[in-house]
C-alpha cells in the first residue's frame, strides 16, 4: 500500500518549513502593525467618550476602520502575491482615509477637544508614511492574475 522506498522527500529542505511563531513575530513586530494597534487604541478611546447618539452613528464605522487597517496588513504581510498584497493595501488606505475624515466630522461637531482628535490624525499620518515605505517593498514579479485585471500589467 505505502511505498516506504519512495523518496519524495529528497527535495524537502527543513529550512522551508513554515514557522508560525516566526511569521507571527514578523507581522506583529512590524512598525506598520504597531502603528495600526496604536490607532486602534486611540480610536477606541475616542469612540468610548462619544455620547450615545454619536457612538451609534460613528462608533462602529470608526472601530471597523481601525480594525481593518491591522487585519488587512496581517493578511498582506503573510502572502507574497503582488496582486493580493496591493488589493489589501488599497483597502488599508481607504479605511485609514475614512478614519482620518471622521476626525474632521467629530471636530465640526465639537465632540472632543481638538488636541485629542489631532493625536489620532498624527497617528494616521505616521501610519501613512510607514505604509508608503512598506508597499515599496512589494515584489512586482510575483503576480498571479485573479481574473479581474487589476495590478496585473
């Protein structure tokens, strides 16, 4: 039934083994992930101090924006395919911009001291700069066409 003499593992290199702990550290110790986590904490504090009506109106959107920024980074950082990395990067950018825009909405409604909103804006700006450096490292040669024609040229 089983051919123990089969030497399929001759080409197996133990260095190629997936190391979950190493991958986890690579993702969660990355400066972009750390900044995303900072943004999440700042967002949670701002949302927590909103009145009930505004919390219901803006809170879920803001928390979703903050969570997606780190979740999509983890997904993008764990794959090598350029098309998928770019797809996740665009989603990260959209949510960062949405969260930043929300700080101006809250500012117009005078829900928080301007310096509290500015803390989140500054964190998002730092995230943007880290994001730019991060995405420059994507390997454009590792593309798998997903049939949608985006990022494949």
